[in-house]
């Protein structure tokens, strides 16, 4: 049953069962938050999303308050919600001041700079000074794996990373110990995270406590051009965004697509861009006297042409790789035809099926949503944890 509310003087009808924060978003009102994430459970521990509810003696955490918990007024009129009153402004300034008590002024050297929620919200909802002159806390750095760079002095205890590992990745490898100021995020056993989705905690971190180790100190976000694309590292087809500086790809991030990958990608997808610049052949090599030696393009292509001309057409064949594009495969086929050979194919070991039956011989046309609804799934020769980590989440 729809719920009637008045938010900042604007009457609005919202669907049943949502939170007050979601209702404000439907009304087009921005509510600051750190711990809240629409794909994770509600923690309600940052208190940045406070709003004023008519009849309540103090501000209410909008992320944890459901619209069903707001009864109408005694006269039957809708509840009134205010998000911009002096009380709300003062409450948010107080929360921000508490969050910044121990947060170091690392913005000039922090990899999160330029896309940091704390940085943005401190500018929008905080104020320019602090009443605290005490020393900030010092937290020992944690090793969370080869792709997660930690600066735990910056942690604001939002627990997004903890909830992601438990609820999405399905492995409770992160948790919190201690209380209050002494609370720390840790792996308990002092070992790195082994999940194939661990890089997503870096995206979720609203501050610079968890950042991407392979990308440390390489770029600033405003230097990058962004291109939407599709992941080719597995069969899921995750939606991704490729960020580049000039002609160099520097990072790969997820794009939202509720029907495929939601907003998660696997570590294989995220960090495969390193292969575009690491241990790659930068020039042609020709084998002379059993050893590969650098050569010019003219020398290499002349040698290839001579070998092809010397071979009989029935001794020439080609197989296109799994990651070859349609244009590349067409050019390869055209080359083989001109050489008088018909021995070329693009089917790898995973598709040794009768071509007369077409794709219908091995595709069931199931959607990812259909997999979620399935009563049972039969996997043959596949390990989804390694081959399709997002599907396994």
C-alpha cells in the first residue's frame, strides 16, 4: 500500500517497505551517507543521514527508519520530514566533526582524492574548523592481500567492506574488533583475503582506508577519460568502465547492470589491464641459430611471407583465439583463402560440437536471473568460483 509523506514541504507517495532515505531519494533530495549502501544490509552506524521527523524529539537515522514505522499524525495527515532545518544541519556538522577527529589530513597523497565521499561531504555538510587539539589515533597497517592497499588511520568504521565480504562474496574474511575509538577492521587471523571479489571492497570504501594497490600513486581521477565496455575475461559479460590516460589503460571499474553483474566485477576482470603494459612484446623477434633476436617489422614480415610462399596450401592452417574480434577473424580467413587454404577455425576446446547444430547444441539461453531462480544447476567441467566469480557471488 503506498505511503503518503511530506518531505521538505513536498507531498510524495512512496511504495511500501522502503526506508526513509530511499523515500527522500525518490523525492529528488540528496541525503549524505557513509555506511549505507543499497546492495548491503543496513548498519546505521555512521549517523550522517540524520533527518528531522515531525513528532520525534531528536534527529532520526533515515537509512534505518522504514516508512512503515512512520504512523500518520493524529489528524490523519501525512508525516512531515525535514532534511534542511537548522537542527539537521547542526546534527550533520556534529557527526562530520566526530568523523574527522581521527581522520588524517592525507588528501594530497591519498589515492581516493577527487572521488572521496568523506572529502565531498566534509565540504558540503561540515564546517571549516575543529575544536579538537588532541593527537590523532595511530592504527597498525593490515595486510589484506595483494590488491588491497591499506591506510587504516583513515578508516571511519562504516563496515561496508565487512558486510560485502559476508553478504556478497560469501566468505566472512573481514570483521571488526575493539569498541569505539579502538575499533579496527581486520582479518582476525592476520592473513590476506583470498576471495576472487576482493577488489570490490576498495570501490565500496568511502574514504581512502582501502585503495587499489596495483594503481597506487599512478593517476588522479580527473586525468582519466572513461569508456563504457563489456568484460571479455569470462562468459558473464560484466558491464565495465575502462579509464585511460591518453592511450594507456590505467584501471577498469564496474558499471551498474542489475540483470548481469549489479555493480561488482571479479579481480581477474579488474586487474587484467596490467597485461596491456607488463611483459608484452614491444618489437618483432626472429629466431636465428635457435635464439630469438630483435628484428624490424620489415624483416619479420618478409620472413613470414617467405615461409608461407614456400609451404603447400594444404599444409597451412590457422586457429583464431578466444579473444579475437570479428574483424580480425575475417582478415585471417581472407588471408588463408588467398593462400589457397581452407583450414581455419575459431572453435577452441570448449566448443567441440557439431557445427551443423549451431549454438543451440550447447546454449540453453538461460539468463543470470533465471539461474538465481533455478531449483538445481548442473555444472560440467566448470568451476564458477574461478571462471565466473561474479556469478558465484
